[in-house]
């Protein structure tokens, strides 16, 4: 998760997923809570490497 300046946040964190679909589903269910904690962008990773595109999280 990234803040509004693009700095990586140490929290909130998410679980580890084995499929992109599962990660995107989780994100769809939790984006409001993540945004409320200051996250403005979600970045999916595969084996530590970013998987584009980053997902914007609107402020709530």
C-alpha cells in the first residue's frame, strides 16, 4: 500500500494470495478500510515484483 505521495506504508498490510483474482477480490472488499488508514494506492506483487497497473484507492 502507498500513501498519497507514493511512499510505501508498513501498515495496513494484506494477506498473501496465490491468484490475482483472489487478491483483487480481497481488495474490492477492503478498500474502504485501507483508504481510511491512509492507503491511496494498492500495488499487487508477484514474487516481490510489481504487477501493473497500481490500483488507486479513493479517499473516504
